């Protein structure tokens, strides 16, 4: 493993949830950022014992005023200088607005030096047709996103933000057009598209896969990310990356994706052939850069490569992790393992634990993944 | 850099402070633990904007009940199984007692399987003759330490815990005897001893250094750590490691030391020639193991090697980091750099920032340090 970090010195303010045990929110983002060489500040919006997928959780949330106080604390000690900001889960509309004020202040401070600040916003609101935050969080994000440089909604969040129901490729494109045009958002990646997306190379007469690796995709179900960096006249430059999905439910994948995007976007722009991009507001590429040559596409390829490797390792270890957890609990209680296996609520807890993303022992997957899934023009 | 972590799978519960910006408490411990391959749970006892050395800070502390609630949250989801625990700064005596109850529960749960749980306790109370916690924290620690497997006091904290004033080698030995015997503590490392400590090899007729590297020590001021693992009849096995100190004030070194000790102690015991140690309560070595052959001594050597490399890198970058911070602030305010340099309070803040430990870009120093300073029998 190369001991050199992949990015130049980069200070990132990460605002998201914290869990004592497990890997979601800032608990995963901070490790990803640090282990890839960023100096990461961690403003934790909640401290919970574990993620909510377990079904049981204890802990505390920060009030909007407490978020603002921590930011004021940074400012009064001159610790408020950041190259990038990543915002994830924030409890409540007032909290979202407080985080938005931080981003706007950082953006205003960087106005005289284009490209010196970049805000990656993960608008955590819901998934699969269901909103899991308070209703007023949606308009709070809608009034904020035009300040963001890159947003990372899932398919449902993209619908909420754009007001466009996504049912096919055409409506997906329309949603991205609205986000680029109405909200003026420079970069968009929709992180989990379950529609069949046809890449430009997949014409009716040419449906064969574009690489040997991608030829293996039909053996596993696939999903896509769809990304776009707008042109100077607010038109999309669309690309898609298809990747296989594992038959398991993981928490924290969105947070891992977002933190990796921060690093890989920085890397792609800093070491791009086109040096001017990093000194351009919002790191917008010149109009003649093709969709698949965008730094955003380069970054997303590397991000998905790391994600795939981490998820594969996690999947590999799940059966033994679950089995060990069952044995441990049965021994502690002095009962047979069959007793534990018969308790569905207990098994849900132990399965949730076994599905926690395995990062700490797989540093190589984060730092030097092998790119297998390539961006294609849509 | 080797991509294999140095320890077998190890789950650690780390209880300490959290800062948004900078590197102290859990902010440094969690990264150290994770980047060396441990699965680290982070129970943050405070969330402050920055460490208190800046002189200005905002944020919140957890009440003792909130600490207990988070622990109850872990228990109700069966996430309360840990191989090791590291406890650092806890605000107030009630908080210390709450953390003590967690450690005692973990210890009781592991009673039937000797060596399956190990508590590293950093009794954060003060330094250089000054207590910086509430007075009732001292008796709270005194009533807890006999449950710990390894304690990491500095010289002043060792005095507070043992009741022995440390003025020379003899009184230092006496303090360690009291901690081993009265409090039954298996392993002790006193982390910053500024007394001249004479190693066994330094008899009046033989004061030359024991290695070429150590011969360079006279060019820099030195300090020592002094460690001991007790024998079966509660006698000390004392060793010392002398190391050079940098002419700068760093925060978080104690927290980095403690987190590295967790990992390196686990490594030293897991991969020891004497396999039985890891299955012995408190990882006590057989009585015939010499002081300098103790896993504790092996671990401390590696810890100090990482510390020295990280501090050297931090020192190297301090002048440029300070200069960049001054330029940034002057530009933002639209004033000359001399204006900033003339403000002593501002300069204290910027110097504190420049002295933040540089970890994220120096992963190799954490994972594969070069051992230069060796343990010697006292």
C-alpha cells in the first residue's frame, strides 16, 4: 500500500451524525477522510449509541443553536478555514438551516478566490418513496441546494428536490435538468438508480457489455449511479456507471459514498490535465469536456470501486460475524444457540451488527481500489 | 506500507472527549485505533469546538446519566462486547464513576474467560503539579484504579494516585510499588518523567549510551517513560525508555500515547512467544520474564517510535503552517501580516493550530515506525 495520500493537503468540515458503535454518518466519513489524507473537522449533529436500523437506539441530538455555537467556537479561535465541506444527516429543519448558514459563510469567505471552497451536500431526507425526516426538512433543503457545489441525492431525494417523478430515463434526465437549471447546481450524482438505464453504447444493435468485467454483471442484480456536471449554459453532461449490488442490507453506504466523493473529486480536480478547473468556481470543467472525461465521472468510478471492495469484504465476513455473535450471546445467557436463533428481534439486532461496514481492516480498499466499473455516456 | 493491520481483530470501546477541530481525546484515539485495524466504538464525553489549550472553547459536556444512557443503548442492542476499553478524559466525578461502572460490567462479563478483556485507564487529572479537574475526581479515580489492567498516569497523576511525592528514582519506584501493591494494578506506565532516571547499564563506570542512536540524545533534552508489570507477588519489574523531547507544546500527546498503547499491547501479547499470556487475567507475564522483555516494554518502544515520528513531522511543518495561518487571517481582514503578528492572543490561537498533531498524512509513522529508543532495566 502506497504511504502517500491521494490528495494534496485538504481541510474538510464534516457535519453529520455520530454513533458510538458501528459505521454510519461521521463515524464512517471521518475515518474515510482521514485515512485518505484529509484534515477532517467533525461536527457531530447527534450522538446515538448505534444507527437507527437496529430498531432501538439511545442518545442525544444537538439543537440548532448548539450547532451554531460549535461553529462560533471555531470562528472565535480562527479555526473556520476549510477547503471543503461535507454535510450529511442533520436533525430537523432548524438544524439544516444552521448548517446551511455555515456553508454560506464559508462560501462567502472564499468568493474572492474561485475554487477555494467546495460544498458537498448529501440531502438526507428519505429513501424508497418514504420520507424519514420531519416534513419541513424538505423545503429547508430546497431553499439551500443552490448554494451547494455537488449534491448526492438518492433517486427518491432527487424527486423531492426537483419535483419531478422519476420513472424512466427521460424523467431522470428531466430531474437533473431541473436541478442544474432551476437550482443552478454545478454537479449532481444520483446515488442509487434502480431504473434500467441505457448507456449510449447500448443501442439495440449493440447491447454487448463494454468490458470483460462488466460482462459478469448479469450474474448479480445491478444498479446505477447517474451523474452530471452542467455546462456554462446549464445543460447536463450525463454519465452513468452500472455496478452489481449485493443481496444484503447495509447502513452507512450513502455516508461512505459521500466521504469518498469528497476525496476523489478533490483528487480528480487537483491532478486533472486541465489545471484551470481547480481555480474555477465550483470546479466546473470547460464545456468541451465530455461526460465520461469529467472529474466527477473519474471520481465516481474510484468511489464505486472502493465501495464495491468494502461491501464484498463485509459480505464475506457476515456469516462468520453473525455466527460469532450468536455464540457469544448464547454463552453469556447460558442457553443454546437455537434459543437465540428463534428470537426474531434478537436476530435482527445481531444481523444488523454483522452487516456493519468493515473498514478498519480494509484500508487498501479505500486507498487503492481497482476500478472495474467505468462511466459511460447516457 | 504493509496493508495488513498489526493486530488480530480487536474491538475497543474508547471513552474520551471529542473536538470538532484538531486532535485530542477521542478525535485522535479513534483514528489511531482504526488506522491500526481495530474496530473502535467512540463514546464521546464532551463535544467541544477545539481543545482547551486555545484558551477559548464552545461546546457541550455529557452528564453522567447521558454516558450511562449510551451504554444502556449499546447493551439493549447487544453491542456491549469488547476486547479492550480505553478511557480518557471524563468531565466530573459522577462521569468518572459512570465510566467505571461500564468497565466493571465488561470485566465481570469476561471473568470466566481470563484475558478476554483489558482496560487501559488514562487517569486524566492534571499535569506539572496542577489539578485541572474538579477536586472530587481524584478520589473517584483512586476508588476505581484497582479495576484497571494498565494505567497511564503522568508523573503528577502518579503522585496523586499513589500518595507518594516523586522527587527521585527511589520515590518513583516507591510510587509504582504502592500502585502495584496497594491498588493491585497489573501494568503501569508513567508517561512523562522529567527526573534523571538511571538505567541499570548506566553505572558510574559505564555511562556511555547503549546504542548509536541514543548517543545522539545529549543534543536534545530528554524525558523518560517508566513502566512496570507486576510479578505474581506484586513486585515491580521496572524498565525505562529515554527519548528526546521537542521544544514545542503539543496537545493530545497523552491521548495518542494511550491509543497506541492499546494497539501495541494487544499486538505484543497476541504475537508473543509465550502464548499463555493472552489467556491470563490482565495479560500478566510469567515471573521469569525480564523487565525489558515484557510485552509492556515491547509495546512502549513501538508507541514512542510512532510518537517521535509524528511529533517530528508536526514540528517540521509548524513554521509553514503558522505562516500560512497568519497570511490567511491577514488577507481575510485586509490588514498587513505585521498587524496579526502584533496581537499576542491571536498569535496564541494560530500557534495552537499550527501545533495540532499531524496524523492523517503520516499514516506510515503510525503503522510502521522505526524503533530507535529501547527499553532498559532500571
